[in-house]
C-alpha cells in the first residue's frame, strides 16, 4: 500500500510540475506576443513576424482551449494582415485571425466582443453569410449595451450596408442606441463623413426616430 501511495504521489507531483511548466511557458509566449503586436508595421521584417508568429503558435498549442490566448493570436494575425500590402498575405492572415476568434468564441460564448471580432473580420473578407449574421446576433445577445460591440457593428454597417441582411441592419439600429450621447455619436458621424456615408447614417437615424444630437442630414 505504501508503494502504491508513493507511486500515486510521484505521478501527482509530476503532473503538477508539468502543468506549472506548461502554463508558465505559454504565458511567456503570450507576453512576448502582446508586447510586440502594436509594433507591427509595413516595415516589420519577415523574420521578426515569424518569431512572433512562432510564439503565438506555441501559446495556442500549449493551451488550445484558452479563449484569451486565442483572441491574442487573432489580434496578432489581424495586425500582420493590415500591415501587409500583399493582398494574398492579407487574406491568409485574416483567415487565421478569423479561425482564432471563432475558436475563442466557442470556448467563451458569452464574451460579446469576441463575436464582434468575428463579424469584423468576416466583413474584411467580404463574407456576409449566415456565419456573419450569427456573429452579429451573438454579439448583440451578450452585449446589448456594450459600447465596444456597438461601435464595431455600426462602423462595419457604414462600410458595408449594401451587403447587410435586414436582420443585421435591425440589430445595428438597436446598437446605435448605445452611441446616442453627443461624444459617442460624433465619433461615428465623423467616421461616416470620412467615408462619405453621412447621408446613409442620418437617414437611418431619422427614419428610425433615434434620438441623437449631432447628426446633420446631408440630403
């Protein structure tokens, strides 16, 4: 019996040590990725990107079901995509970002902003399909009063409203309610001005009787 207890204790200790090592190593890779995401630009070399990418991959491999690690990896892939002037590279990294965000959402369904990342990248890939609509629905379900979700959805709507399904536009209108105060609405109005969609935004506000200050109907 003593031998059995010793063997069991040895296995338990080994498991604890391995778990601690695994978490510690994964976290070290996580910190490396986080600290370098914001520094990625068009001038970042392929070798530098590959080093960060290796850390992102090892971080994910060590804890494939860790939702925050998945979001962090997705953020890195998105950053590389938008820093690249090569369309094929951009599309490939956007697809990797999408897969990471979807994996995160599957492990932490209630995190509304992860679903917002999913529909944002889907829009960048010009994929306005059922998966896009589901991400919009889930983001609204778990973040009906979330300002971050509202901004992502309204900005995405203004860039792509012709591709939005009616149900997605309906949810977007609901989310504008989170941006009705002057400072928040001015932010989206200024963006609409920048991309030439003030008429659409102001008509949307007017037709749906959304009580906001600062919309100047351009019709």
